[in-house]
């Protein structure tokens, strides 16, 4: 920054105080020049004039934070959230919390077992894992926006939703190929909302003794209601809420009925309990689950797109010795690769470098050619899922349930591989 | 809420809900003493059989039988897996030895019927459909409401050309209109009786009910291709042995040519080409999912 430039911009504003573009330039110039207090004053003027877009609001929040005005920073965050913006907000929120000396943690609902084997009263514990936010999920911007609009905002703008008598909570089903970030998205959703997160897994529910599986499932909902508002995440929904039509025998059916009862909150109240679920096989989920009031919002989580793959690759390469890796090139060459596939790719490439080091005694950094070599013969693990999804789109999409999948299947990426 | 389910519980659950692939993943986590449990081998054999790997299923069932040679489930799965891997005689021997131990099992009789029906198929008719029908009837006598027994009876009637096949398949559909196997059987029976359009509709319905089954999806695509206007003139082939007609048609071409019926010969030749073109087109459409 030059003093001249700031002075010039100020002079221009004296001549034309309503020139918001110049004021924004001035604010940015002041911020980059290490004068956050003055920058904040300019951002405040712009904000009052309603001239800040979502990026401007986040920048204003950063200026406020740097100026030590946490109240203003929070105001900017709230304003940015209200616009439906996704990117950058969670990072800013985390910075605010960290600055305030708070370690932002994911809250996990846990219930222990006493010495006599009887379950102890549920307790809300803090997990040692740091909170996951949307910033930690590479790509999937459209999905994040959909979740933000349908899930997060009702919790953050309770006033607005109360005004229109629209309650928060309900059921959202995330589906897509394996390894594409559904579970991470669910955790990130809880992180964005700042809500306790309870993970229900089939292994924790199933029990060989009659009636115990249903009881376990009921307990999970009881705990979630107790700590409402909270996010109850049901992983592998198709394993719990399987299509009863396909089930051979009668033993498993009560489990589906129990989940239906819990979602319908018979004899209970699910207000402010957000039930998130994920599945690779939405077609194996009982139809009754998808009716209004249960999992009525169904969100497709596709394999990562090229920018997302770049981010994921960069994430996996971080901390490893590497040299000018052309991440964009590798991302272009890995259509339909899931996050898990990309991790495997990087690990294969690292193995090649280690083999090389053992053979030649030369510890060279990872290069683009190693990734390309590792890529030879690798196929995305999503192909089988896509083949099945194609069949469902072709034969069982009368209600338009798989329209998002159909749109994805005609995309260039999906057509690159013959599945 | 503690972690309640071990891998065996999970595997059984996945198998019952029709996900043998997930059951196999769960079974891969089994360690220690459970590996000696015959239930592990039974679940593994059943999962492998349902996942379409009958040879591995035979091996798993045989390992399980080393621990308990009289296990009902293992003998049953072994017989079906042997049938799936083409060892019809072994399958028959296995199921008949199981029936000596469990003569009152409707499921075993139904599977016996299925194996006998397979043995009765051409070209090596190892037995007659009559015996297969008798075994299916015995299964129904023991358990009149058994879905399996009723389905096997309908299947045997369909493949043997029994005039009661349509009634049997209609009964299956009345019991469960969303049974894809009932729709497949019904489609085959309708097509064989000359109602090809209705048959194709049943095949399409089966594909709609379970598109995750690649065989049903292929059947659905094939049916859809055959419903096109350009395939209508060759639909009659669906009720006869299609390959025989296409090859036999050459005889007509040659005969008309030998008889100096040039126009007729040219028409027969053109139709022969047309039949092949449609056949190749339909098979390609059936194999390949549309993009």
C-alpha cells in the first residue's frame, strides 16, 4: 500500500461520497496495509448502504476481527449467513471463536454402560476432534448451498422461520456413490450449525436378541430429543430402513417400523431434531421413509468435480515432499474418482517414490509423473454405483426421484468412463 | 447404546435384506473362534451364492460341512451352489442326501424340484419334468403357503410348457404384485403362448421393480428395444427358438432360389437380413445402457 494511493482514494470519496466501488477499494487497501480499524469503518459505511455482497461481508468480518471488534465480526457473519452464502463463513466463525479463546469442538452425544451392564443416563460429551465445517469438504458447492438453505438457515434464522411458522428439524437424506463425502458433509452440517452431533450406526443398533435392536434405535432418538437442538445422523440408512419388500423373513421388519415411528415422533416431539441420513443405495431404502415428514428432502452427493478433486488432491499432498505437482492435470485425468480413490492414488504414488528411494538411495520429492504412473490401470470405484444408478434412472424414475442423478449421468464427466 | 452387533449378526442382516455384497464385507471381519462356527460358513456360502460366485460358495459350504456334516442349511446351499456351477449330478446327490435327513422340509423339496427341473432340460435330459413337478407338489403339500414352493412350481410349469403355467404365474402375481420373479415368469409364459406384447410388459415391470439386478435390467432393455415399431415384424420369433428360425430361413431362401422364384427368393433373403439386423441391434441395446 502506498500512502499516496489511500490518500488518492480518500480524495476521490470526498468528491463522490456515494461511489461505493471506490470505498470498497479503499477498505481493501486499508486492510492490506494493516489498518483494520479504518478498513472496518469503511466496511461499516458500505454495509449500512447495503452495498456489500457475500464476499464483502466476509471481508468486513475479517476487518472487524482484526480490529478486535468481535461484536461487529459476528454481525457481519450473521449478515453473510442471511444471504445464503456458504464459502468462507465457517472459517471466519472459527477464527472468531479461536480469537475469543474458545476451542470449537464437535459435541457428541454418548451414553455409557454401568458396571452392572445397565445403560447410564445419556450425557453430552465434547469430542476431542475439532469441528468439521463446509470449508473442510472439497467442492460440492451446489450440495452445500442446498443444505445451507434447507437445513442450516432454519437453525440460524429462527426468527424468520418462526414468523412464517416453519419449524426447524426434519429429515434429510444424502445419497450418492461411496467415498464421496456424505458422512463428512453430515458432520460439517452439524459443525456449521454448531449443534451436538449423534452418529447412529447399524452396528450399534443391531442385536441378535428379539426386540433389542428396536430398543437401541428408540434410545438413540430419546437421547437426541433430550439434547435438542441437535443433529442425529443415521449412517447407511439402507441397512436400517431397508425396503421391506426385499426382506426375506419377518425378523427385520420391526426395525423399519420402529424408525418410522421415531421419525413420525409418535408420543414424542422431534422439534429441533434434525435427522440426517446417508446411503449409497437409496433404492434399497423403504419407500415409506421417503414420504413427507420423514426423509422428505433427498440430496444427491455426486463424485467430486475437477475443482473439488484439485482441492482433495492438494489436501492429500499437503505435508508430503512434493515438487511442482500439476494437481489440475491430475484432477482432469481422474473423472468420477471419489475422495477415497484420490487418497488411494496419492498413496500409490508415494509408494512408487519410496520404492525408488529404496532402489536408488535417492529420496526425491513426489512429482506429477509419479501420480500419472500410479494412475495407470486405476479405475474409479464409483463405476459400479453409476451402472446401477443408470439402471434406476432408466427403469424406475417415473416420479422424478432420480432426476439429479439423470442430469449427472449425461454430464461429460459421467460419460468419460464406460460403466 | 453400546456396539451390539458382531460381524455375524451384521452379515445375517445384510443377507436377509438382499445385500450379499455387504454381508461378505462383514464376514471378512470375522476372526478367531467364530471362523470355526458353522454359521460363519453357512452365511459365507449363502452370500457367495447370492452374489453370483457359486464355485466359491461350494468351497465355503464344504468347509462348513467339515464342522457339521448334517447341517441343514449348509447342505441346501451346497446343492444350490453346485447347481449354479453346472454340477447338476452333484447337486442332485447333495439335495437327496439332505432330504434323507430332513424329509419334512418344504424348502428342501422345492430346491429338489428346481434341481430336477434343471436336470430335465435339453439336451442331456437326465430326468423328467414329471419328477420335478412331483417334488414341487410335495413341497406345497408340506407348506401350502410357501412362496418358494409356489414359485418353483410355476417355474417348472413355465419351462416344461405345462398348460397350467399361466394359472400358476397369475397366482404368484396375485399373492405379490411386486414380485420381480413372478413378473419374469409371467412374461415368459405369455410370450411362449403368443401374447408377446404382454410378455414384454411383464419383463419391463420386472426391470422397474429391481433395476439393481443386471439380468433384469438387460431383460428390460431388450424388451424396450423389441417394443419399437421396427422390431414388430419379428416379434413372432419371441415364441419360438429364435436362432433356429434365423438359420432355418436360409433353407427357404435357397429353396425359393432353386425353384427359380426370384422375387420370393429376394424377399426371403431381405427378410433374413432384416431379422439379423434387428437381432444384432436388440442385443446391442440390451447389453449397453443408454447414455
